[in-house]
């Protein structure tokens, strides 16, 4: 297997190149990382846009798509200005330095890799966009576009970038042994628990209704399913056997998750739903992101199945308590938490995984994972709450009651006077 830069704990389980070997650029690896970046953008932009649009009222579909695109544009610029540097430039255990502000001084090759640092920065930007674009879906149909854009910008710099540095950028969580292959903890748990904080602060919709276009939501979910290949396959950072393993395990986890969600739905309500299939697949994909290239086939299937069951059970328990239009918290927050923990047993060789590094046991690994979950979850919730409350003192978060009743799209349509009847 090829080395995983983000998982130093597994170094003993994965053969490393000799120290004297000098890394050289590999055009195939570079092309793979660039392709995976585009797949992640496919998931983040049309995938999430269609899913969120289908899950809201017809009078709010345009506004939620617009919010996602505005957030993506602003987050992209900020990632290039400062986000990448805060996450990956040399710095302290808590935050990166200023060496790569405006993507300055990027190396011809990312250290230890066979791809240019510019390609690595592109891939990381796509992940940041995906994480930020999850947030508008949770509080759809009740939040001003300007407020959401400002929140996402501050969230990227103050919440997301530090978490990336702690786990993947040489920060303190990575040093104590926290493991996250492709974002179950860093991307999904962080965004999911931030969404929960927003839901508690912003509150429920005044007139929540079922989504107007399930077919749109299903199409968006299908794009997410495809685009997720870029997330799990891209983090191998090379076109290798490990990338193929990650793609296979991601797909197996999605399929098991779809069936697991359906089974729980059937048990709880006596019937299955079309949206449940996609939601279960997404929960499986979120969970396997922690370990896509580190576990065996049976482990990937079990992780997807268990994560979907946990997410669907939590959705039933939280129904009526929080108004999460896109189930961001249960799918991404709890799915990421479940996957981060399930990595531990299924990474063991006896269950088909690659195993831990020498001297690392299941107990110490569990402690590290628990610390990572607690720290990232609390940081996401508290940091998001502080940003939201301070921002709301300057710019109101919620639209007025009349505008919410009429639908947020009305102001965007201007004089066109579209008839929604």
C-alpha cells in the first residue's frame, strides 16, 4: 500500500518508501487528484443544490440554491486568501502560519507526495466548499442570504480551518493519534455539529412543509453518491490500489447504508420511503470517510449499515425537537461520529483492516478518537454559536414572518411575478 500522509499512526502497518528515496512528480497521481477535486465540486455544487432545493417548499427552492452558490464563492476566495495557510502552513499545534497566504510559496511537490502542492490545495478547497455548503441546508427557508454568507466565511476561518490543522495539518489532535482518513470527523462531524448549533439558535420554521420535489432531492443525492468517490478516493493522493480500495469500500458502505436506513424505517413506521434510500446511502458514505482505505470489504459494509441505522434512529428521536430541513445533523454529524468510532474495531487485521502502528493498542486509540470527537464537536458547536450570536447582533439572521410565509424566492424573482399556484 502507498503511504497515507494524514494517518501517521498507521505508518507501521503501511509500507513506506525508503528514506533515501526522493519524491518525484507523477502526472498520473496529479491528474487523479485534480479529477477527484472536480468530483467533490460536483457533489458540493449541483449535488447539494439539487438535494436542498427538493427538500424545501417550492417558494424557497431558488433561495436555498442561491445561498449555496454564494457560500461556495465566498469560501473559495477565503480559502485561497487565508484558509489554506491557516490549515496547512507551518505553525503551532493549534493553527497554521502565514506562509501560504494567498497561496504564496506553494512547493513544486507537496512534502512526501508525488503531486504539486497546488493540486493538494485545490483538493482541500473542494472539501472546504463541501463542508460549508452543508450549513444552509440545515436552516433552509428562514435565514437571510447575506447573514448565511457572512456566517460561512467566519466559520471557515475560525472553526473549520483550525480543525483541519489539528487533525490533518500537523496539529495537536493528529499528534495524539486521532485518525480520520477522508473527513468523517474533520468535514462531516464538524459541519453537522455546527448545523445543530445553528438550528438551536435560529429556531424552527414557522410553517414547515414537506419538500416540493422529491425527484430533485433524489437526483442531488445520486450526484452526491458519485461525487463522494472524489472524497474517499482523492485522499489517497495518488492513482493506486489504495484509491480503488477506497472507491469500492465507499460504494459498499453506501449500498449497505441505503438498505440499513430502509430496514429501520420499515421497523419504525411500517413502510420505506424513496428519500430514505438516499439518506441511508449518504450516512454510509459519511461514516466510511473515516476509514475508506483502511478497512476490509466486510468492515465497510458493516460501517455503512450501522451508521445508517444510528442516523435513522436519531432522526426518529429528534423529530419535533429540531427542524433540520436536510437532516445535516443526523446524517453528517452523527454519521461522522459513528464512522470515527467504528474505524477502531474494523481497522484491526482480524476484521480485514490494515492494523495499528506498533505500540498502539485499541484502548489508546479509542481514547484518542474519543478526545477528537469531543473536542471537534464542542469546538464546532461553541464556535458556531459565538459566531452566530455576534453576527446576529449586527445583521438579523431570520427573515420576517411575512417574508417567510410568502417564501424567500419572492424577493429574488423581482418583477417577474412567477405564479407558484
